[in-house]
C-alpha cells in the first residue's frame, strides 16, 4: 500500500512539472492563436471594405492554411541555410522561398531594397559624423 501511494505521488509530481515538450506545445498553441486572431482581424477589415462577412469556419480554414504555409516556409528557409552551410537565414533564402509567388517575390524584393537603402544611409551618416569628429579633434 505504501509503495502504491508512493508511486501515485511520483506520477502526480511528474504531471505537475512542465516538460520541455509541454512548453513547446504551449508556444505552438499561442502562435496558432495569434495567427488565427490576425487572420480574423484581416478578414474583418477586408469584409468591411467590401460589405461582406466571413464565417468562423472560413476564418479558421484560412488561419490553418496560413499556419501550415508558414511552417513550410520556415522548413524551406532552414533547409536553404543548411544547404549553404550557414546557421543563419539570409535575405537570399527568403527570396528563394518566395519564388513561386510573383507578387510575394516582388514585395520581398522591394522591401529588401528599402532595407538595404536605409542601412546604407545609416552607414553614410555614421561616416560623416565620424569624419566631423576627427576634424574637430585635429583642430
């Protein structure tokens, strides 16, 4: 009897202690909920613009499709980086992942160019500031 109680106590303790798998599952569920919420808000916004309504089932289907597509993208990105023997995903990996969707590929290309341009402007500004400091120190 004592060993049975002891066994049950051990089982109860194990159930209460969250495992790494439980934590990953909770993160996954929160992410799915966030995707579902965002899809719902987008559908609501689009529906208002076009005087249409989306059923809950349609929103759930779009959210699930979106989540699955993001999962595929993430796996592709990881595979592209690994193939190039890198541990970090690059902009080129993202462009390669989007290659099947012309609109998405064009959007990513434009954003990539905007980011590169903004980064270049920041570098130029830093060089100017550094140059002014050197001139001031010399005087």
